[in-house]
C-alpha cells in the first residue's frame, strides 16, 4: 500500500499546477478569464461571448461539446489542445482500474486462498 501511495503521489502530484486548466476545461463559461493562463484568455473571452455555444454547452455532455461543437469549428485551437491534454491524462488510469477489477474479482472468487504470490501469478 505504501508503494501504491508513492506511485499515486508521483503520478498525480503535479495536478494542483493544472488547476486553472482543469477549471477551464470543465466550466469554460463560469471561469473568470483573468484566472486563466494568458495562452487561453482570448479564446476563453470569445467562447464566453457566444450565447449559441453557451446553450450547446448546457445541452450536451462535456466530451461531446469539445468533440462535436468546438473541434469542428476550428475557432478555439488552444482550448481544444487543453481539452485533449486533460482527457489524455486519464487514459492511462484505465489500465490501473482494469488491473484492480481483475484482482478484486479473483480475490473475492477465491477468498482467503490467495497469497501475494498467487495474485502476482494471476496478474
């Protein structure tokens, strides 16, 4: 468990540095533009000024908004890059989740018969 904690700390320790980028990704119409990194400020202002985009944002999922509304327009390349970077950060967690699911299933199926060596062999 201590190794797992260390690994999480190493992988996710820099997340606080991306706080504003995350907020911009999740709530682009609610964020204060002055808090956004300068790279995104002009695009964020243009995005927030569009009532049409604001309506579309509230009517579809977050991923569909970036994929089907923002990306095809080509108007906001920095915001798209930010969205792609954030979404790709979590792609590698799928493998971890898959591993823990398999381990949990194996552990519950075989109960206390499993030792650490058995789990290692199963994985």
